């Protein structure tokens, strides 16, 4: 399974989401190459709405593939500040480019929130291998 990539500059959850710090407490969220590979061809994505308050570990959206439907989990507590509207028309971006064009939503951490509790790339590799 080591042909899947996991960028070094991201943090990861055990639920297979990646988190990228954009600055000022804003994070971009998507699913890992491992998750999209396990799902198969993504055909539909339901994302949280801008302004939604999300809680770490809670389901905040869904990904539907030709194989199954899976929840998207909030990696941390905060407020949704943006969603990737391109996924409405082309959900397969999650398969073709999970770390760039296939991002899902952005959120602002609630006060005192931190990505420090999330897995680094080595921790995530250990989790999936």
C-alpha cells in the first residue's frame, strides 16, 4: 500500500482526514489518498454549510462512492468558513487530486484549538500500514 502518498506538511486523523494549516487558525480539510482509494470512485459529496459549528469527531458530511457511503468527520472544533463548490459538479476530484483540487472544506478553529493532537505523517503511516 506504500504507493499512496501522504504529504509531509499535513496533519492526519485516524478517520483518514487530512488537515492543512492556512494561517490565522484556518484549516483546510480533505480525505487522504488511503481513504479515497478504499472508497473507490466518488460519485457524490455532501459537505457542511458555511457557518456551521462542528465538533471534533462528529460526522459533518458524507462521501458516496460506487461501493459505499462514508461519513466525513470534523477533525477539530470550529466553524466552517468555506466549502469546495467544485465537488458539486466533479466529486471525482477527490479521487484524482485528494490533496489539492479535491479538498472539502475550510474551518476556523474554536478558541484554544490546536492541530498538535493530530497525527503527523509518520503517525498516520503507522496507523494505515
